[in-house]
C-alpha cells in the first residue's frame, strides 16, 4: 500500500527484551487493490498515496546488550598489617595452614610487617555485575520523504537510556563468618603506588599504631561497583524498490550510519575510623569509561511478502530486513582514581582507531486492521565485531593506570598483568518490538 506512515510504538509486557523494529514509513507491501478495510473516519490515510510526500515517526523502544566483565577479584575479606603493630597488639600472627591453604590466627610472636590478616576470601568480583539483564527503554524519531516511484529517503535518531548494574560488599560476610578478631568484617583491595592523599583514617581498628592499615583500600568498610551501558544510533537511509510482484516486493537499502556504544564502570570505597565515622577524604572513586563511536556506510535488502486477507480481521504481511555496515571506530578510553572531595586524583586517557563490521537483521509481522493503520511485531538483532570494552576493569597500579596488576594476597590471587581495555570479537543486542503505524 502506497502510504506515508508514522510509527507510534507500544511495548509488550511479560519480561521480553525489546529492540526497535526497522521503520517502514511507507506501509510495507505496496500492492494496488489490497488496501485494508474498513476506512475509518480519522484524519489519516491519503486519498492519493501514490503521489508520495513527507512523513514522520516516533517509537518507544527497548534494548538489551551483553557485558564483557571477567572474573576479576576486586575485594578480599581482611586487611594488611603494614607495620606489624596489629599482630603485636593481638599477641600472635596469621599463618597459611592446610591444603588448600587457610589463614588462621596463631598466638605467639607477632608476624612480620605487611602480613595479611584474615581469611582473604574474595568479597567482590567484577563478574558480579553479569548476574542479570536489564531492558533499556528509549525512543526513536524519523523524518522522511516518499517519492512517487515508491522509493524513500529518511533520517532516524535512536537513543536508548542507561542500563545500570550494581553489586557491593559490606562489613558482614556470608553466614556471619567474621573470622578471628572480626578480621573478615574488613575489606582489602591491592591498590598500590598511591599518594598520601589516599591514606585514609589514621586509626581504623582500635589496635595497632596509627597508620597500621594505611590506605583507603586497606581495612575498608564498604565497597560497591556499578556498570552503566548506553546506546545511540543515527541513520540517513534510502530505500529503492528493485522487484515487485502481486505478492511481494524487494527493496535495496543504503544508508550512512553512526553508532555509539558507551560504557562506564565505577568503584566506590569507604574507609571508616574506629568510631565508624568517615569524611569525604576517606572515600575513593575509580571510574573506567569506554566510548565506541562508529561511522560508516551500510547496505542491505528488504523483502516484503503479502500473506493474504483473513475475513474481517484484516490483511497480513511478513518482511525480512538485513544490512551490513563497515565502520571506522573512534574509541576513547578513560580511567581515573579520585578522592570523594575531588581534592586529589590520577587519570589516564587513551584514543585508538579500529575497524568494526556490523550486521543487522529483523523479522517483522504486520497486520493491517483498517485503512491507514498497521500493527507490527518484530524481532531484531544487532551484532558489532571488534569493538573495545573494559574486560578486567580495575587497574590496581594507581601511579600507572592501564593494566590490572592483580597480585592480591597470595595465594588468594595469581600474579597477573592484564590490560583493562580489550577488543571483543562480538558485541550483541537483541529483542522484540511491538508498534502501531498511522498513514497520513
């Protein structure tokens, strides 16, 4: 049907993941004599749709996308006795006993400075943010023009709101297994090479010398991590009919595309003194942000197939849209440590360029209940290849941010040195969209 349509999308309930359907503002299958009935008394549907003209659209959309966080340990249960005074005041030391080794307290001579106090049980991992999926709502707007030969040109803008994932660790471990002298109520992360601004409270335990647990990330009380994902896409698209029959139509589709995947990992640590108080200078933030901005052409095909009219229900058609894009990716990577009062920080920024192929596929079922009205249910998938993401998000080397240097309290963590930014073979989106189109 030669119509000018504006999509007004609705959302289905039921826990499904939604993505935006490809907008065909001209009404899908354009077959003379198969206009839907009845014609309803609304200011829609042109009496001369074959002449073409302007159209616009607004959609409600929802996306889901994968995450790429590895099983990096961020926090352990326990603390480091920097000068040995904690063990001296407690009258003993922590030793590794058994197979696998377990940290236990043994009375007697105090242990050496720098000994780990507590069990060293992992309390917080980056992969804790992979435990669930969030469906991201958003919108898409379209403005276009239809020509009298059935071809169209349109501009689209898609914005998907933030998806947020959270995980945290606090003073009480699972099962209230607080350990000897409540040592496992504290949290430790192996951040090193930091300035005195990040020393934290002078006295956190009530035992040991002031500064015995030097560093905000040593004997901390609270740690939380967060992952935010966002997606935007713009297309300037032309569609030309290349083959038409009584039951089907095939289009050639070409567009210029901009796609933007934005992700931010954030880690917050709070160190409290032995009275439970903390100031903004006892709070540390670490952020790791990756921005993939991709630009390039896309080409593809769309096939519409008329299924028939079913009594008073109306007509139905099915369509498949597929395209491939070759894009240049301008990647901005940024990691930063910062005090809670913003008085001290250290950061690193990197820019790199990659080539990103992109595949887009969509399956659509359209119902024409009345003239000028279409109802569409679609499933869509997007796949990006060779985008950059934060895999092991935390660089524990404060003074030289860029690699994990995850050497935590042996043997609780291996001695690794992995990059915090890596290219991934596939970054995937998928979902379903349900919408209504009105033709003017």
